[in-house]
C-alpha cells in the first residue's frame, strides 16, 4: 500500500497546524459558526444533530493494521468507543468534541491518515473495488491509478471550489464492485485490441434527488492520458456547471442539460489542449504501482483439507465460508468479507475493540492489509484457506462472523435522523428490524443474493436508488413515511429503481418488504434466479399487486 513521502507528511502536518488555529479562533468566539463552516468542511468536520462529526479519508478503502489500531484508539479516547464505516470507504466519528479534533488529526497524521477533502465542494476521496489486486476476475489493480488521482486532486487550486462535490471511482474488473456508474466520473480498466491498458470513461452518474446513471463518453482512454482527460472533464464542469441552484449543480445535471454528445465534444476539445501538458509518464505510473505490488505468498494447494473438514462438522462455519469468502486470484487463498451487519445491529458500525481484532487478524493472516467496502463491510484480502478456521473463530468470538455478505440482511444504511441534520426520517431502526425479520440463517440463504439499501432523506447517502429493494425515508405531515423502490442495481448493469407506489408507515414498511420478497420467491423460475434477474424478467406488476391489491394501509 502507498506510504507517505516527504511532501505528503509536510502537507498534512501543515494542514493540521492551520486547523488547530482555526478551531481555537472558533472556540474563542473570534469566528462565528458561519465563518468557521468553510474551514471545518475542508477538514472533514460536519455539524450534525447532536455533535460535530469527523469524516476520515481511507483512500480507495485500503488500511494497514497500524492504521486500524489508531482508529480504534481514537474511538476510545475521543468518541464513544466505536466508528462508522461509510459507503465512500471512509470512517466517521459521530461524537468528537471540537476542541479535540486538532489532536485527533495529529494522531491520524502519525499513521499517514487525514480528513482532507472528505467534505465540501471539491474532489472527494477516490474510491475503488474493495477486492482490488486480489480478485480472480480482475484485469488490473485499479489502486495505483486511484492513488495517482488522489495525489493530483489533493488541494488542486483550480478545483477546490467546484459547483458541488465531485466523486471519482475506479475498477479493474468487468464485474463492477465500485459502482462506477453512479459517480461523477467512473473509470473501468480495459485492454484494447492491441493489448494496451486503458480505461472506459463514464461521466455524469449520481444519486440524490435526481438519480442518473453515468454515460459512457470514451470506449478507450490510454493510461497516460488519464490526468489530462480528468482535468478536461472537471474544467468543463467547473466553467459550465450551475452555481445558481445547489440542487442542479452536479455534473449529472450539466450532462443532462447539454446532452451527452455536446458534453463529450466539449471534453474532447478541452482535452486536445491539455493532453500534452498533463501526459502521465510511464515511470511515474511504475513508481506508484510498486507500492501496490502483490506480496510474495507461499504456494499452496488449491483446496484445504483443514477447511473442508471444519465445513463438514460446523454448520455456522460452512455458512460463513459460503457467504463471506470470495475466490482469490491465487490458489489456496480466499478473500474474507467481515460483515458489519450483525442481526439487529447498526449497519457499518464497529467498536474500538472490534477494530483491534480486525487489525490483529490482518497482521497475522492477511499481509497486514484491510479493505473497507462501499457496502459498509471490511475485507481481509490475503487469507490462506488453511487459516480460515482460526480467522473465523476470532471473528465469532468478537461478534464479527455474521454469515450474510450479499444476502438480505447485509443492508446498506445511512445514519438517518438518529444523527444527520439533513435527514427526514430514521433509517437505522428500519435496517435493524429488516435484518431481524430475515436473519442470516436458512431463510436468508434460500432468498439468496439481494441488496437492500436505505436512505433517511432524498440525498441518498444509503444508495437506495440502486438497491434491488430501495427504501427512502421521508417526512409527511410530521409522520415518517417510507417510499419503496425496486429493480435498482449499482453494478455493471446499472439501473435506478422504480417507485412501487404510495409510501408506507414505519409500522408497515417491514411487512411491505416481506411481501416483495415472498412474491419473488413465488415467481422465480429456479433457486439460482436472483431477485434482480427475476424482477427484470417479470417487471413491476406482480410486486405492485402484492403490495397494493389488498388492505395494506399504505399512505395514499
């Protein structure tokens, strides 16, 4: 993984010093909250319902054990003993005192971490496939390119005050695990007919009040043109994006208003001016790539007798391997997803003690590497199959062995009205009740792969638009109401879900989700037909009938 050089270290230290002075001026009353707002947002500090919140950057979702231990320690010293992992592969502390935040940033800097550009109208933390570098289906590791984008975009003077926030994602596999088509720019690694490495370019995706799937504007972009083309897109957006209405200020609106062809032409024209100036040298790509070189692993047999023996005698372990262990590109190894979705728990939360456990397991069994997924889970990318029983036992002893990765109770959920000042409804209790209804046992396994995503307001931080089942919490006449959408997907066949009809009260929404699931089970052609495949085959009608052609009490 990438290590800070002298510039990184000096830059982060200087920013901490600046922010310490700004905090002192705020606490003394020299700065009002309105004056302080721009400074705190540039350092990842939000003011939520009950307290300040600090959002920490985890570039492309990669952490070391040392870094995870530092996050655990900060949670104990400055928060309430836990942290919340987000859909942008970051971590949030929900309860730090403002006076302590400069000290927290100092501690983060000691392990090569910061909170810069995790908020504000700038280029945000660059995300990537959480299986990057180890996935069996990967063409190339996207993290070196995400790191290059991170270095290039950090406090880029031209793009610090964009019309709105700007998000980039990179994937190296045809199976999109980074949701690139709901980003402002999404890059997918490909090879052309000559075998040269490049990128497919998507522009103008996003969720929020106007969800849109990104448009492909380049079938092949050579790697050395990545920065020039990114700058061309951002320059067109910065100059032409709307600043008169924050709800229409994202690049997706610009693409929609200009038209895809006109947007592409504008980008290509700007690119023609920039591509010689910002040509990415091969030597620089190789330098960054060296940080992400695969570790030298012991050669192992493709199967493990130890693993298979345990699977035959331990039903819970067997279920965990089926759901939470993915195929590795190297024989004898597995990619282990640690679900942060315990049944009845808060999605994405991990206690400081649990973070310490994950750090220990990474150091002992996963080449000192941890990933954060945009689905709010953690990943150990280098686990030998022979070691899986030991890893599982440690996870189980600490409440981290829920066998539901990708299943119905592996729910993405924003903090909602329990924390967020923008929220219009609670989302956490809905997620908890759904997970309790379906669990992680035989019923969940029979349902199979099903992604439920919940947002507590129209800003869609819970990605409800691209949930197979999406839930949006709204306030209507002082009452929390939940709108249901079906058929969304954030993968390579990206779609925005369709609204089923009138919303449901908090008492009704769990039963409504159950009716959707039971309808799917009744119409699937085989047990292997997933919910999203069945929905695409039959459409909305049977689900809508099940939801509304009875006395549901829906809020019409």
